[in-house]
C-alpha cells in the first residue's frame, strides 16, 4: 500500500522534474547502456565464432603448420629435417589414436590457362580426407579419390570462383584445363561456401578461390619423391573434443620423433576457442568496469540530487512525520523513490545501449544481439545503484527531527 | 510499568500515578514536566515543572508571550518531543518515555495537527493531503478515500478534493489542514497559531469551524498569543517562564 503510494509519488516526481531527472540520470543511463552494449556484443561474438567453426570444419579440427625454429642445432636428425612431409602425415595416420582423419596439403602458385585466359593461381595438392575434414563438398562431379592419388592422375576440382573465372557460365566438368603446361581433366566443382559475421563480406570466400589436384600428382610434377615430399600444412580431426589436449600432445610427440626439432606448430580449434573466450572475458570485464564506474558516478549524482531535493523537501518530510509517518516508513518511501528513478534511468539506458551496440556493431562490423538476459542485467545493476546510493539520503530523511523540519522556511 | 513505579517509590520523591478514574476522565495529564535544552555551556529550561490536566471534550487555549515555553509545551503535548523529566499520560497511555517510531504511532492514532503555515504537501491533491495520516496508518485506499472525502465534506471543501493546495485561498487551505487533522478521528487536535497567517475575517471563520468541531465533543487545544481567539475557547491556560500560571484545573 505504502509502496504503491511511494511509486505513484516517485512517478509524479520524475514527471514534475523531467529535465532535472534526466540530468540526474545521465550516469545511470551511460552505465546501463554500456552494460547492455558489452553483454550483447560479447554474446553475439561468441555465437558468431561458434557458427563460423561449425560451417568450416568444426571445433574438432587441428591445424599443423611449419615453423622456423631459429635455433642452431648440431643434431643430425634436426639438421636433416625439412619441415612437414608426406611421411609425417602417414605416420600420424598410422599411430594417432586420438585422431581419425589426417589431411596433408601442399600449396603452390601455378600458371592456369584455359582458352585465351592465363592466370597465376594457387593450387592445392590434397588427399580425399580434405573434403570431410573441412566440411567442404563437391556440388557437381566428384572430389579427389584414392585412385587419383595412386595413379597420380591429372585431374582437378575447382572452387566456384575459379570455375566462373575460367568457364563463365559453362559447366567445367569434363573439360581440360592447363596447369603449368600440362592438361588436367576437371572432374568436379565445389559447393559455394558462405559465412558472414556482418551480413556483408563472405568470411569464407577464400575457400571458393581454391582449386585441388591429387597431392601425389603435385609432388611428382614438382619432382619430389613422395615420401620426402614437403607439404605446406596438415589438418587432423580429433575423435573427442573433450580430449583435445591429448590429441595435440599425441601429434606433437609423433612429429618430434620424426623431426628431432620443433620446426612445426599445432593448434586445435578447441584451444583457440577457449583462448578467444578468455580474451573475450577480459574485454567483457573491461567494459563492465567502465559500466560500473559510470553507474558509480551516476549513483553519486543521484545521491547528490536526492540530498539537494531533500533540503527542498524538509518541510514535506516534517509534515509527513507530524501526521505519524514512522522513521522506517520515511526511509522506505525515500529509498523507493531513488530505486524508481534509477530503474527509469536503466530503461533509458537500455535504449542508449541499443544505440551504442548498433553503433559499435556498424563501426567494427561485429554482430550484436540484445537478449532479455542482457536487459535484466542492466535493470538489476541500475536498481542496485539506486538502492545503494539512495540509502544515505533515506537515512537522513528518516532521522529528521519533525520540529526542526517544520520550522524551516 | 509496575517495575518503573517500584523504582520511583524507592526514590520516594515522585508523586503517585493518577488513579484509574482520573486517568479515564483526563485526556491529558502532565506531571512535573521539565524540558531542558542544551545550548552550549548553559542549559536552557524551557519548561520548569508543568502540571496540567485537560479532560475529554475540552476546548482550551494555551496562551503566553513568546519565549514563555508554550511552543515547547505544544511539542510535548503533540508527541513531537519528549520531556527531559516528568510524566505524561495521553489517553491513558504513558508516553513520556516513548521515542521515535512509537511516538510516530501515537501522533498517527491519537493526534491531529493544524499549523500556522498549513503544511500541506504542495504537489499532492487536497484529497491526498487529507488521506496522508491514513496512509501511514496502513488503511487501504478505498477506505482512505471515503474517510478523506467525509472529512473534506465536514470542512465544506468536498468539491475541491481534486484541486491542489495552491489553487485554494489561505482560509481554504487551513480548512483542508483541519480536515487532515480530523480524518483519523484523533483524541486531541492541536492547533498552533491556526489563524496567524490569515486575515481577521478568515481567521474568524476558522475559529468558528473549530467551535463547531468542539461542539461535536472533539478535544481541541489551540496555542495562540492572540487574546481575542483565546477568549473564544472555554478555558485559557497561561504559560509564563516555563510554568502554568493560571487556568489550572481545580480538583
């Protein structure tokens, strides 16, 4: 009953002094706004990176690449090591218990010619595992097969960008294209990959620009014996995401035995994701602290204005006390008012936050989602600020001596 | 309470508590009320041992020059302040030792105030102003409204319920304040210079309203320095130098 009256009083107060109230609420609005912005950007960011991983090979994919050691060594094996080779891929597939797929890739720029068109383009020598490990499949024709590998066949599979580049709207499958002067039969065209963080740019457009030939064919053309053939990088797929650390350790153990030096690097997407998350948390915390500081400042402003309006209202409080309001009732009424005012600020802050979020989202091309949880968070923080900073003015009002209060002019 | 009396008896100097019959007839019973203010080094005695009894249904005035202690007496009668020494029975209840919240409850249930400067809440309607004591008594809104309208009707301002105080004349504002004092059906209405801010004619109307209310059996005490107003009451209690010098009731 009293709470209802207090709320009506509070609303009337906001209405009567709208300008002053808005000024008073500036800090709260900014604070609640930055909390909304922080949460919505971080929630959306996490969701977007998960989605990105899902369409491009999943979080179970591990990347293995070459790395310069920069160390001078006298170890014979280490001196002999030429980085990742096809033999490493074979060893990993034979020994790996934590992984079920290995896809070695050799990448090189070659001259592509079809008809009058001649271009220098990247070509990837791959094995059949490449397609499932990348969640990337042919749309027409077929992908590279084991038979192609065994027979070092001169076949090629095109990404959609390359197919369009050289063949326009014609169907490339069945046609022959020249790569570094040798004729290759186009046996397939990949599906078109699309994923966008900002609804504008395709983050996976590089995949559509690829073209694939059998790894063995590429090694042979480069004149390298298969077993020692150098490869650019490998993908491996772990069996169990929960055992991602073991999978990485296993790969590193096998490679170290093969190379005798750490001239390779292994990254799992799970670890990446976790690192991103902890980095994200740091950003979240930074933003949160900004929000909380704004709320603190906002709270101090609320306290100040409450104290100023308190002097204005000493007679009113005195009157209320004279007609029998207990100190507890006055305290409760004043506090309700502060909380109400800051909730009002919180609501405005949510709109401000929506505005910030859209701004940041547009500037940084990051996605943003405002969820009901985010809104609740902002409101709770705002109301909490009102509660904490309304306490002192409310206590002062409750302790006011009615005789002195009624005597003030 | 008995424990307190035993303690007093042991000291041997304090008067006996009033008999039950006396308490019943008396609405207010003050015994040896002393109020001392601490003003730096020297203490100021505003009341120096006031004995006073006011019975139910009395229409009385407390008069005295400024600085005589009449305001202090009114504050103590109105449970806005506690005496330094002495006993105060209001409506059979010993209120001298109460403080804070308990005094607020007494003010809420047994007292109605009328002030010189009206002290209405400027931003609330007249109806809400009159409802105020009932709000703090925890009475639900329907009953609050009904009783407040009834009280406004008694002072002839039912039609102005939805207006705000600043839309009324001074006399009308004081009527709203009287309605507010009446609304909780108090044992005692205390009016502090209720005509002090009004012209003579309006002041007369207000006193007439008090007379009407007093005729209905309501106990009213008016604090005033105006002899013309005091003359309209049934009994004049004169205070000089912190003591009641005349108008004491003979037993």
